[in-house]
C-alpha cells in the first residue's frame, strides 16, 4: 500500500494544480481534464442551485427575528450597519451584523420578501459547494472534488441552513474559503494566501463571533507543520495572518466601541451595552460553560461524545460522520511516511482537525447549542469523504484497503438506517433496500481488484447510491418542507428545537422537547401548555409555551413549518390597523417584550416595534426610566403585553410575575398607569392617553 501510494503521490498528475490556478479556474475546468469533468461540475452546481433555491419563498419569514432586522435595514442604513432589530434603532440582534448585510442589500434590490431575504443564503450554499470542490480537487483530483461537493450538497443540515436566514450559511462559506486559502498557502508557503484566510475568518467573526475562531488553531498548526519554508518564516507568516484576522474583525468592534452609545442601538445579548461582552460572554465562553448572563442555560440533555449521533443532531449531520472519521484515520495511516509537505496529508490534517475539534466542542458544550449548529461540520465531513474515498479507491489492490472500503460502506448504511428509523416513520421502505444494496456493494468491493472494470465501477456506483440515498431523501424532504421559527431542524417535520409544530419524535411535536401543538386557536399553540403569552391571531402562535413533556412547545408556522419557542405572531387585521394609526408620528408604533414578539408586529406593519429586553427579554434595555422618558416624549404609541417561554425564568411580563427584571418593571408600570384594551385577543395599552 505504501509503495503504491508513494508512487501515486510523487508522480506528476494532469490534474495537479498549477501555480496560477484560481478557484474560479478550477470551477471552469482545465484543458487536461477528462471530457466528463466540466459537465459533471456544472451538473453539481446546477443541482445545488435547484436544491437550495427551489420554492425558496415557501418558508414565509423563516426566522422572523432576523427578517425583522432585514426589514429595518431596508429603511435605515444605520440599522443595516449595526444590525438593529428596528429602523428606529432601539436594540440590535444578538449577533454581529455581517450575515444581515447581504440580505438587506438583496431586499433593497429586489424588494422585501422572504425570497429576497433567503436568496443570499442559497447563493452562499452554491458557492460553498463550488469552493469545496476547488479545494479538494487540489489533492484528490476532480473525482474527489465532485464526491466532496456531492456529499456537501446532500447533507440535510446544509440544505436546511442554505435555505434559512440564520448566520450559519455565511459562516460556513467563509470558513470553507479560509480552508481553501490555507491549503493554497501551505502548498507554496504563501503569506498572501494565509492572510486572505485570516480575512475570511475575521469576517466569519463578524458573522457569528467566536465560532469562527474554532478552526484557527487547526489552520495555524497545519501551516506551521507543513509549509515548505524555514520555521521562522512560517512563524512570521502566521503573525501576519493573525494581524489580518485582527484587522478584519477588529475594525467593527472599534467602530461600535467608539461610536457614542447615545447615537447607536443598544448591543443586544449584552448586559452592559458592550460588543466585547457579547463576544466573550453570551456568544463566547458562556456557550461552553452554560453560564452566559442573559441566556437560558443549557437546554440540551445529551451532552457527551455521542451527541452528534443522538436524537438532536444525528439526522442533521450523522449520516456520513462515521465514514469521514474512518477515512480520516485510514488516510493519515497511509500518508504517515510521506514528507511533511505532502499535499494529501495537509488536506487531511486541515479537514480532519476541523472535524475533530469542532465536533468535540459541539459534543461537550454545556451552554446553548442547537441542532442546526452541526452545519459547521458538513464541509469537513464532505471533504474527508472525497479525499479518503478517492485515496482508498486508487489503492484498492491492497486487501487492507478493500476491507476498509467495504467496512466503511457497511457502517454507513447501518448508521443511516438507524437514523432514519429513529427520526421519522416515513420512507421506512428504503431501509431494507439500502441495507441490501450496501451489503452487496461491500461484498463486491472486497474482490474488486479481481473483477473487470465494468464490475468495479458498478460496485462503486452501488456503494455511493447505498450511502447517499437516505441523506438524499432527508435533504429533499428538508427542501420541500417550510421552516419557520428560530430553531429549525432538517427533515420531514419542519422546525424543531424547543418544540414546534408537527414533526417526528425529537422534532416539533415529539420528545424530547415537549408536545407539539396545533394551531387551532389564535395564539394558543402547544398541547398541555401553561402560562399565557402573546395571543395574536394568525398563522403563528405567540411566544413559546411550556410543553407537556418538560420542554417548550410552540405554534405551528405558516405552511406547516413549526414556529417553536420564540415564534413570531401575526396580528389580526384590527390590531394591525390600530398599530398603523398615525404611525408616522411615532418612532415606534409599539413596544413589547422580546425580539421575536416584536418581529411579528414589525413585519406585519413595516413600522418599527421596540423589542424590550432583546431576544430573550433579559437585556436591561430600555430601563424603566428610559422607557418613561420615551413615552413622555411621545415616541412610543402602544405597549403590547407579551411573554417569552411562558414566563419561565422570570421572563414574562404582567402583574403575575415575581421577576424584578427590566421588562417586568416596564410592564408593571404600564399596567398601573394606562388602561388595557383587548384587540384580536391581544392586550394593548395606548401610551398616548
């Protein structure tokens, strides 16, 4: 095996990248490529465009929390710059705004709609598939690149997030771009490419903060180990790249910190109006420890080494995860005696380090972690399958390689069958068919060196079909299902996380997060629910309610996608007309607790609605004194009574709350001083009386 591999790696290849190659040239194809490469690549990218963009507008506002911020950005450039929840710039979303910037520009160009908001996400998905292909083909040729691109395309959580308006789509694209630059830099010890990787990671920070930095130690270690130059030059190149990370991320932190706080929105997710605090606390170390101030603590009960294959994340990312780990181990063993600069091993270390470190953090994080975070693992899984699978196939003369290939196929189809059986009752007929096909393919792979080329290719085709059929079914179901709310999940059931409407067990409507609810009464969603909330009528229920199985159940979203906890409410016609009365005379037509509650009213009226307490309702903004000041100045018209999570953790408004939080103090002051009225089942206070 080692002799075969060494001969293959040392001999020049017609697909070996040239000095002047660029990612777009790799996508365009090379004159030395076989005739099938370019059509296959175009077909792959077309399939990505179709899967990510087909029926893109069916998910209504998707995550209304971010859609409201996009709406605000279409009305105010300052709101665009800071990522404000409303155009009057009361408070920002609880993430930096980079992911919102392209969505706002799209909405300004094409008009505000769910399609224009989600279009940049779909484009990010197509670019991710293309960049992954361009990266992997540098060491594994076009076959490996196409296989990696196909696995990325058919990863269910990837399909979900490239059709949804959370920040993760842009983050994944930027991290793949950084990996491409690191691979290029390591090939020729290029400080320019390494600095470009730093820029990509810096903007990744402006997308989702410290999650972008998880891959930094991996990339730095690989360059330090493998770049073909003296060690002191490698260190100086890393220092330059570190400076590029600092500049590309730090300019925005400096902008926020030096901008007068009285002339910008409050930094949502922080307790002291600080972007730095948001970085290291709520969106940083707190995610690992579960002690993020203003957060909800750990809402997951599956922390441990098997979380990535468990009920919440298994059917999102787990389909080819064992295969990626097996192929990583096999690839590193096969390249153990090659020079430190050998490109295949460099790529294995880049993607393997990404997968292992990120996977470990996701597995053992004690703070808030959601199933869709697993999309950050999808490029690494796809790349390792492409590189490792191609490497083993080229060395199939060795019986150990054939056994590894056959075993990988058997393990993959077994894991896929178990995931499908646990996650949904649909398409169960696929399980025996896939297991039979995978077993047959594995048997053929054991003897593939003794068969004809046609039989060998048939074995490979059967193995690929067996391994990819189940994630493909799950991905197509994901694309065909509308998803709304802040906690989406891939698969047949729409949204998931804290409940959500109708889904498979472990998704909306089933264990482990409470009984999913029906949407039979205005704003009264979730079975066995307790606590009152925002009783707006319409497609989506109000704030999340306490679910019957100890979790949180939320309203069903438009078109079948569950709303989940923090789902936005759609006001009835009377309430909408009330909020629009004399709207131009006020900075905010209304104020209510929580960004998602505010988002529904804002998207319905296209007028600013103040989100008291930010996303969780726990941010200390505005203070009661500031709120009273704004009311007395005639800048807020109505106050809408609302709750978050059914009042759990003191995050409810109303006189029955014992909390002394800012949102409760404002609610109690309003109740004492203004007369309540009910419109479309919602309690409203006119603050202009």
